[in-house]
C-alpha cells in the first residue's frame, strides 16, 4: 500500500485544504503516515503570510527530502503559489502546485512515478474565477465540521500578501454548499463552521445570492444545530444579516470581526475600509440584535507609523468595545507589500511592550465576559476528554458563544448537545455542571435528569 505524509503550515483554511487533499490520496488507495515516518509521497502545504512562514516552509521541505530522498516531494499552498521557482530550486522537490488545480494532483503524481521530471503546475491565480471544489466528509473533531465556502480576497490591505497567493474572491455554488452541509449532518455533525479566506465576501461574485441567503438556507437544514462564521468584516454585516443573527436559532452567539487597529489614521494606512466609529456602531447594533454575543477580534500592533498616542487611543477603544477575546499580533514586514516599504517602522521592543499590554487587556475582557454567564445554563457540545486524557471523568466543549466549558461526564457525551450550568469563570476555561442531555441519541434516561 503506498503511503503519504502531510505537513500543514498556516491558517485553518490550509488545514481544511490538506484534509481535502488527503481524500484524493485515500481514494487512490494510499495510507496516511506520520510526517516523521518514511513515506512514498510527502505533501507540504505552505504558508506565506509572513516572511517567517516562507522560511519555515523551506525548512520542512528540506526535512522531507532528507527523510526519504526517493520519495515524491509535492509542495502546495500560498508560498508555493507566490514563489514556485524558489521552491523548485530546493534539490529534491518534484512538484509545485499552488492554491488551485489540486483536483489534478493525482495525475501529476502518476506522471512523476512514470518519469521523474520536476513539475511546476502553478498558474496565474489572478485569472482564476472558479471555486476549487474539494470536499471533506469528516474531521478528527467529531463535533464541529468546517465547510469552505469561499476562496481569495479583493481587499488588498497594505500589510497583506494573501490576494497574491489566493487570488480574488470567488464563492462556492450555493447548491454545492448545501449538499455538503446535508452530508455533514448525515455523518453526525451538529455544528458547521463556515470558512474561507474572506468568508464574509461570499456571494460577491454570485447573482442575487449572498452570505445572508446562505445562512437562511442552512437554517432550514434539519438536524443542524449550530452555524458559526469563522470570520467576517464589520462592513459585511448589513441589515439583512443582522436580521438573521436576530431571528435564526442556529446562528452561534459568536462572531469573529477583525479590527486590526483602533485608530483611524492607522486604519487608513492599512487600507481598511471603515473608521473606528463605524466599527463601534456596527458592534452596538449586533449586540442589540443578539444579546450576550461573544465578539472576538484580531489586532495588529506596531503597524508602521503607529505612535504611542495612536496605540493608547486604540487601547481605550478596544476596552470600550469590550471584546470577549483578542488575537494580538506584532506587525511583521511582509516583503512585496506596501506596508513593508513604509517609513517609520516601529521598534521591535516597543511592539513587544504593546503586544503585552493588549494581551493583558484581552485576558481581563475574557474573564469579564465569562463571569456574566456564571449561574446561567448554556448549550455545550463536548469535543473531547478534559486535558485530552481518556477516563479523566471530565469532558470539554464549547458553548454557542465560544466559552470553553469543562464539566463532569464520560466519553459517551462527546458530540451530544448538553445543557450545562456555568459554576466558575476563567480566562481560558470555565467550569460547569451537566443539567441534561438533549438530542435523540441521548436515550430515555436524559429526560429524567
């Protein structure tokens, strides 16, 4: 039986793509082995969001070549898309395929098995207008299924290389999304996470159909309990979407809305398409439509030209908004982007201190948000044994508003919808007590709890 080993760098979309590529190998009779083992094919799914991503990708490629010099070494992903020649210069690389045409992967592998001539299969991504249909029927996490609905981005923020590595925004056909969603529900998934490179841009290239229409169509799927959006821009949440958030019982009370900076001057230099005032107003409207919603965000610290005063102003704005968690990143230069060429690059030590300030603020806000739910009963779908140790007598899962909750229970609860009363709040995890199990699989004993 031929074997394949994978290594994925970067974002959740890359992990989704690797899973989809594994399906192609599985259909051809391959077994998957650990990346540190000897395999016939090594596939490295690369990241290029930072210069470090490129460097790490090269290290991993070389590691695979050393592991088995006779193996076919295939490289895909964002770094492969933007720098195929750089990758083919690494001795031992057989195939470079970017962020498209991966449905042809097995044909290329067959070609390489017949004649070992390196193949550069990367095409101009900017000309691609079709969504690459690659399905993932199941995931290691048995409770949440990721469903990729969109690819690429039209925003061209000054710090970001992604439009050049993923191309322009393109949406998956709605029927295809809904069919895949039904299959996932049939396979036992209760929650679907809609994901993409710029998920909220779904439908920009479709006629009279957008993300709101898709959410209503998903709302009508029997057996689907929860729909979560992996990330969405504030500007993409319009009145119609606010109506879905308000009226659909399946929409999770959790939205990840990237802010990136809390100062208008910095936002303008980033080429973000909103002001802090607009962002704040939108958040207030979402909270009105969906009380107790968890709003998480991304922030880039130390963008070129960010002064102490601008940083403090941003800090105060974030504090006023009251996020339930912030993902904080120090700005890092990405070669090839306008921001990398800007004057006034911020000193590393200053960036480091600002990152610390914002992480402290994020933890205060996380705790404050979690504390408002102590004494309340939330729906939780356990994902695994607590601390990953079977037989610990405790399970861990997420509530719809993204609190990580630990409570007493055994493995039979994994994947079930449980009602849990929150007893103690924490920064990263909360504790609770099971009050009852919902769902048809729970059997008659659930009714008596």
